[in-house]
C-alpha cells in the first residue's frame, strides 16, 4: 500500500476521532457484504466556517475483507482511505441539484492500492471542509455528488459509497445526519424537483414542488441538460404540493422543435448565482 504525500496527509486525518469512540456515536447505516458505513458531521462556526466530517467503514463480519481503490487517473494519489473519502457521495433532503458536466475517460495504468480490514475493525477518515460543502475532493463529479447547500436550514444528509472488494462491489449507505447550515435549524427551501406535466405546445408546465416546499409566484426554475436544451419555468400559480408556470427557451440545440418533457428535473435559478 502506498503512503500519501505530506500535503494530502495534512488534508485527511487517518486516526479515529474521539467521536467514533464515544458511546453516543450514531449507529452506522445498513450492513451489506459484512460492511457498514457511519457518517458524523459537526458544524464549525466563525471565520473558518465549514464542517468537521468523519466517515467510518466498519467490518461487522467474522472475516477480514480486502478493500481496493479505483482511482481513475495515475495522477490521483492516495491509499484506500483517501479513495473512500473522495468516492463518498453526499445526498440530502431537501435534495440539491447534482453537478452536470463532462468528465475525461479514465486511463489509469498503475495498480490500485489495497487495504485489509480485519474482522471487527473500523477504517476511519476525517477532514474539515469549508463553506457549505461537506467534502473537499471527489473522484468523478458526475457520479460523486458534493452539494453546495444553497440556503440556510437543517438538512438531512447521508453518504453513499461503493466499496470494491475482490469478490464484488458493495454499495453502502450511511446513517442519516441532521446538518445545520448557516447556523439555522429551520426547514430549508426546496430548490430541486421534477416536472409533472407539460402542455402539448410546451408553453406551460407543472412542477412537483409547491408552497409546502417554499416555492413562490415569480420563482424561476431551469429545466434541461446541456446536450438537449435549456428552458426557464416561471411560476405563476402555487398550490400546496405543486406549482404551475410558463416556459420559455433559454437555449436549445434544436430551437423551435424541442420542448421540455414530464419527469425532467428543474433547478431553482438563484438570483446571485
């Protein structure tokens, strides 16, 4: 197993933090393949606002399990701990729109690091993030999500990671953690939802978010994908669980022919973005 360079070693701590040894540490998520995942998040206030994050991989089986990294590129450095930290994806409620973009095809030639996790042992990773994100690094941003929480409030979050073993790949989900963003414990505003219905002429649509999700008349949502087209939905009427609005094109590969369709996702256009 290769050692991390000093710079990255300063970034990720490989000792088990006191929270992991505490009796009040949260129970990990469901077991799969003899493994469980635990997430611990604590907000950091002040000028260095961010989060202290700890991710524990527990071997709850009665045998040792060999873990393997899956770095995409030879320039990506780090052992299995570093890989799991970068490969863990963060999901939340309310949901935050995922990152969308192009990613280079992997072309790694170096062997992947491995780590043997003995029965009953825990592999822990801890780090401090900055701002409103929980992570500092991701492997493939089109797969591994690291949401930038758009509004203050109390988000429910969990981590998802695919753990590679010689026999199979195990998809683990951690426990849920309540994370106060911006020092608030209020219900955050929903910014990401699905289109329920589109008028045949493509000029009106219904969004599956309403007043209960803090949607208001005049809100603008972006619909679409860079490879298909973009439209703007301007909300004109709000019900408790959905909202209706007018559609206009923002950009399209086929102007005048394409229209948004039901089940597409919509992201709130935040004014200061």
